[in-house]
């Protein structure tokens, strides 16, 4: 949440700006530290992290970019997150850096509890959802589409064709 992943001037390896490049690098490193192979697309459009397994592929699509932080925030500066009353506040906590972290923890649960999971997870993190979706366009041109996709994004539910809702809450014991 501290990374100001707002679209800015493009450069080589950072088509959506330096903040977004850093977001992808930090996401890949976070997934790697937690035991998941990760790679940044060669031109810097997105990161893919994997829970390797056989069977059908489940794609989980999140994004780490945020809209500009204009105006005054009521609780904290946008990129200086705080925890208040058990909730984290800061730019991207809900839309959609929470999807990146929720996906990581779901994969960790499957892996660490050795759940009988018979699919391969491909965990996508993009950085252009807020300003054009060029990252997902690049993904669809270069990568094999998953057999099934989940999209944890802000207040929107996990969905498949927007036909069902799954709401979940993660609570620390």
C-alpha cells in the first residue's frame, strides 16, 4: 500500500511508469518469498505467480495499480497506511491490492495445509486496470487462457460471468 502505483510516464520495462514497475517487482518478490514461482512479463506489463500442479488451470486476476490520490484523505495520507479498529486504511487497500494479498493467502492455505487441490493456479497481477486494461490485453495475446478465472476486485465478488457471489472474511485467530 506504500507503493504509489499510479500510472505515470512510460519507460523501457515500465510501460505504466516506475511506481507500477515497483509494484510488479514487489509482488513477484512477495510471492517468491512465500514459495511460489513468479515472473514479470518481459516488457513489464504484469506479473504471473504459480502454484504448480496438474489438471485444469485456474487463473486469479488482480491488479496493483490505483487511481490518483487527489484531495485530502480523511484518515491518513494515501500511501502511509495505518491500521485502525482492525482495518487497514490507505490507497489500494480495497481496490485492489487486497485482491493480490487475498490470492496469496488462499494459495498459501492450499499449499501449507496440503489440501487436495487438483488444479494449477496462475496468479496474475496487472498494473493498468484503472487506466486502460492494456496489461490484460497483452496477457490475452501472449498467454494461454485459464480454464476458469476468478477476479477478486474491491467490493465486487469473486465471479464467473457475474453469475454468482462468494463472500469471505479472513480473521486472524
